[in-house]
């Protein structure tokens, strides 16, 4: 038993020392699209380390059985964020995207080649997008001092408090969906709402919130999703490209396998 606790404490101390030593490794300061409004520290920028040879082991061990967020994004950000008071799990989508772009651009350059279908010929063509030219989208409403939004739903007129989805929320949601019974369809919409809604009409009991979500009018559900999309500070991931036929095509940049392919082929 003493040997067990010796190695347990030794492992904890080694991890702690590694975590502390990270703050002295080469890094840059990244401006967060959220400007820290969702975090207790309210930090507008954070220190992010550059990818190193040591990171190759993590990047090379992508598990296709789980999501990219669980297999790569969360573990990678845990390693590369050199801050004591902001955890990778707490980051919202826009801040995660900004850090991933920094890691990709500083390792492989900003040029990102994707396949797009020509609307005239319906043939797929390759086009390159410069990731360092992306802009931040503007928000219409800011949350309160706790990073929470107070909304009045249009149909039920209920008062709800919601928060933005975090990386930790997304990983847990993806796990819940993956572990849902195979013969049943996972209720993705209600599962997502459950991650976002903090209170309903001043009540914070999770049982009451779940009951409310299950009977929520579709208009109210869409209102929350639309509000979240329009008010989360994040990168504008839409770019216009010219197809071989001369047509202008709007493309959405996604953070799927193609974005991570340079990492996966290290």
C-alpha cells in the first residue's frame, strides 16, 4: 500500500512540475474572440505554446472511434494553454477556433486547401483559403458578469438563463450521443439545450429544467439556438471563392478531419 501511494504522489508531482514548466516554454499571446466575457478571470488573451515534437505522439494517436474534440482538440489544448486560471474545458467555440488556427498556422502555414463543388458544372475543384485572413464576427448582446444571458422566450414567455456551450460541454454531449442505445435516435436538440439552460423562471432544479425542455415549443428551442449563433464571439468561417465556371461560391470552413489532416499525418 505504501508503494502504491508513493508512486501515486510521485505521478501527481511529476504532472504538476510538467504543468508548471510549460509556462516557461516558447509561446505566444493569443487574443480571445470572446475577450474573456464568459470566464471568471475575464482574461482577454491567453498564453498558448507552439506545437513541439513532444506533441506528435498525441496527434499521431487519433482515435477514429471517438470525436475529434475528445481525441485531439481537448487533449491538445490542455497541453498548449499556459494559464492557471483558464481551463481548456471552459473555452467557448470561438476561442477554441482561434487557438486551433494559431497552432495550425504556426506549424503548417495559413494556406488551407479544400474541395468545393462548382454550381454550374457540379464538378469538385480545389481552392485555397488563407486562414490568417479570417475576421471575427460581431455580437449583438453581451452576457452578465457571470457569462450568463437572460432571455424571454417568444412562445412560452418563460424567463430562461442560458450559457454558451463550452468545449467540455461538446465533448460530454458527443459522448452521450455515442453511448445512446443503438436502436434509438439520440435527442440531440434537447440534450444540447440541457447543456445550455441554467435556470427556468428562476428555478435551477435540473429535474424541472429537463421537464421544461421536453415540452418546450419548437419556436422557443429555435430562438435559443439562433440567439446562441448570433451572439457567440467567434471567427467568421464563411469565405467567397470563384469556381472555374466563374460563379461565386460561399464556402463554410469546418474544423473536421481535413483541417486536422496535417496534424494526423505528422
